C-alpha cells in the first residue's frame, strides 16, 4: 500500500511538472499569424514584374509580436516554387539608429514548395526591439530574395 502511494505521488509530481512545462513552452512559442499593422513591405521582380513580396506585421500581443510572410505575386501566384521566410528579434533596441542585427531570437524557418506563400513565422517580446526578416522564392532558375534590414529601430 505504501509503495502504491509513493508511485502515485511520484506520478502526480511528474504530471504536474510536465503540465507546467507545457504551459510555459506554449507561452514562449505563441502562435503567430500574418496580421496586424504592416511595418515593412517590399516586392521582388523578375523581368520587370513582381513575383514575390516580403511583409512584416506587428501586433501588441505577447509583449509585442512581429510576424513575416513571403507571398507569391504576379506570374508566381498559384505556381508551386521553393519559397522561404524567417524573422529575428535583434538585441538592438528601438531608437538606436539602425545598423546590423545581433540576433536575440529566431523564428522557425518556413521553407517548402508553396503556391501562395511561406509563413507565417514570428517572434514575440519585440516591444522596443528591432527585427529583421528574410525571404525568397526560387523562380525561373534563380533565387529572388528580400532582406528587410533592421526594422523598428
């Protein structure tokens, strides 16, 4: 009987710790979507026509959340092509005057064969921090990329 109580107590402790870990990790890895205020938007072209667009969004959830999507545009829209996007939170704070990004946190890289867009990917805790995003599309045998540089600085 004492052994059974100990086993149950250990099991309950492990379950409690696992539950706390689940809640902690889900808050740190909050879901993002490509919505909110657009803070950066740039297209990339092939033969004078837009084929891709990198967009960074911001909203105030989770201490500031920035997300990024790389959209197919023009002739590439609806056509499967390797497309990728990622976003980073920089150590630099807002008001520091730009410069390079010393990466503090990185989103997952969303890369695959997509017909409409790659993303959304995001980083949280971005209030008062700079962000940097990068995306590309492989089109007509070439990689066409957009680098946002540091934003929000």
